């Protein structure tokens, strides 16, 4: 009888633990989302980001290879606002 009681208590505790873990994971996701939203780079004006993009994507002419240091497509894939800045900046391409 005591063994059955203990099994029941264990099952209840496991269900409680699972619920707490789900809540923890949801809260961790919210914290990460807010951290990303508050990232200082998100507050930079578009013209400043455009200049940074131009610098980062400058073409190298060493050894006549003409390659990008960072391809503009990489920056365009970061987020919607960076994509807009990249595709509306003809000097990147």
C-alpha cells in the first residue's frame, strides 16, 4: 500500500516538474526574444547601417580575385530590416 502511495506521489511530482520545465522554457524564450529586440544594433539608423554594410562588403582587389569580404547576401539574410537596407543599397551590389 505504501509503495502505491509513493508511486502516485512520484507521478504527481513528475507532472509538476514537466509543467514547470515547460513554463521555464517559455520564459527563457521570452527573455531571449526581448534581449534580441533591445540589442543596440537594432537602434542604429538605416543610413549608419548602410555605411557599415558598404564597409563590410567592400570588394577586395588583392591578387585580382575581386571577392567580397562579406557577401551582401549574408547581411540581407539577417533580418527583414537588414534585408531592406541591403536590397535598397545599389552600391553593395
